[in-house]
C-alpha cells in the first residue's frame, strides 16, 4: 500500500487556484499498483453482496469497471447530462458555487438490486450522495460506497453515513 500511496500525485492549483488535485494517473500507469488497488477494494468488500457497481464519470469508471469484472457484478455508468442514450433519470446537486447534474439509464438498476457506488475520490460527498439518489429512485439498495482516496477534512463520510463507506487512502 505504501508503494501505491507514493504514486498518488498532488497537483496544486488544478483545476482551480487553491485546489490540490489528487492525480491517480501514475497509479493507473503502473500495472502492479493498479492491480493492488483493485485487490484492496475487493478485499474490503469481501463480505458485501453486490449485484451492480455504479461508477461515476470519469475516474469512477476506471476503478468501478475493473472491480466489477473482478467481483462478477454488472457495471453501470453514471454520467454528466446528455452523454447517455435511451431513457435516463437526472439528479441535480449543489456545488460550492452553482449546481451540477448526473444521469443514469432507467433500466440499468432493478428493484432490490444491491449496488456498490464507486469513485476515485470522496471530497464533500455531494457527487456520491446524488448518485445514491439515482439508485434509490430505481428501487436499488446502496450496499456500500467505495473510494480509492478520501479527503477526511471535508467530512464527506458524514453525508453518506447511513451506508458503509470504504476508502483505501485517507488524507
Ligand atoms: P465531492 O462531490 O465533493 O465529494 O467531489 C468528488 C468528485 O470530485 C469526485 O468525482 C472526484 O474525482 C472529484 N474531486 C474533488 N476533489 C478532488 C481532488 N482534490 N482531487 C481529485 N479529484 C477531486
């Protein structure tokens, strides 16, 4: 895990001044580290039954899809508006300044399916919370949230506290 941690790169002032962006591309570029992340997520979720993994655009696709293939569950993309074809549902959520929206295809989750929501990083929890809302509207049950990185000082975990939240690296 130390080795994987050493590959998470801090990029100051990206995408805006004052933000320290946690860049996981060096992890993806290293086969041992990438596999190590998927191994660690799988281990932490060993006892959680999961029918579908929902990955949040865009970095949630990378980890979520790899984990779905490993765990033998289906993969569902949640995307920015206008990207998904066919019938979709949309949720809007507040950002520090303004709001954002996410969409999911309405036939992608069935009633009572157990869903793991995956993203690369948990910050304020707004994105993950909005994704959970899309899942619940379809009758799905959020089994857990899984993140590679958690920015603990933003207390996103508090917002998601009704479900299990796992993260591999806390800052
Ligand atoms: P939030 O909704 O505040 O939890 O933000 C989480 C989303 O924003 C995730 O999709 C992250 O990829 C992205 N994000 C937020 N802060 C950072 C950061 N410091 N470095 C990298 N990605 C971030």
